[in-house]
C-alpha cells in the first residue's frame, strides 16, 4: 500500500484513540516499512528489478521475511506493545501501537502480489491479493481506500484534495504508459530502498501536517460559531 495510505490509517486510529500521540501512531503504521528500508540497504532483505521498470509490476520484493511476514509483524507489534504499554506504562497507547503495526501487513496483503510469507523459511505459499500485478487496478483501490478513510475522519474538502495530490506523486509507478523516476531503478536498483525511505518520511510529515491543518480549521470554526 502507498505510504500516504499507511499514514492516513494513523489518522483513523487517532480518531478512535484521541489520547494517543499522533507521532506514535504515524511511526507504528510504518514501522515494518522502516525496518524493510534498513534491511534492504544492509542487504539482509532483497528487492529485484526487471531489466525495464515501467511500474510496480516490475519491482519484485523477493525476500523480506523479517519486515513483511505475518509472524514477524506480530512479533514487532508485540514488542511495540511491550515497550509502550509495559515499559512506558501507557496501555491504551500500547494497544493502538499494536493495531497500527498490524494494520501495515493487512493493507500490504490487500495490495501486494504474492510476496508476503505467513511464517518465513517453511516454504509455505506466499500471500497477497495480486493487485500490484495490475498496478492501475491497485491505484483505483488505493484511491477508494483514501476516500474511505477521509469519510471516516469526516475530513474537509482540502484534506481530500491534498490526499489525492499526494497519491499522484507516485502515479507513474501505477501507470506503465507514463514514464517517471521509476526508470532510474533500471540502472540503480540500490536506490529503491532509500527512495522509499524518503517517501515514507515525506508521507508521514505530509499527513501529520494535514491533520494539524484540519484541527486548526475546526478550532477556528468553533470559535466563529460557538
Ligand atoms: Zn509494506
């Protein structure tokens, strides 16, 4: 799932647990992606590119047992819960961190090709909806998910437009007929993980900013119409 949509999921969690700091939720929904970036840069997990890269369908997440398997996600989520609920003594925040970390693998299974292992190293079939094999379809589903979250959040029009614009930043990855920066990875596949790292940070900051913008507008409206 696109970094923007993972980040928007943090806003949905914030709606149901307003006391949990947004930064905690934003980090939790992208934690396993951050782990993926680090493990790819260090060569522990592996991504392979086709000789020509036109879309996400040409990017193969060949080996990611520690960041993106179901069992390791549960382990990361349990560690997150342990840290926040038991060590920092914030049980409610800990629960939201657990849900946030797990939300990532759920959304990825809903969009990825079959590249997610349930339990790694057992040779079991890998899972994924297969949508990223037909990236244009994936884009439609991602936009629907964005709109669904926006509806749940009862967001204003500015938030919806901003979310759509943010999605468009990666449009060429979803539409093979459009050429963008994805061709860069044909020659420099090692840049893919760092670029995703930047995309994650950009998505978290942008969505965090949108949240605060929305809060400020609501505050101004209640001040005008008490
Ligand atoms: Zn992911």
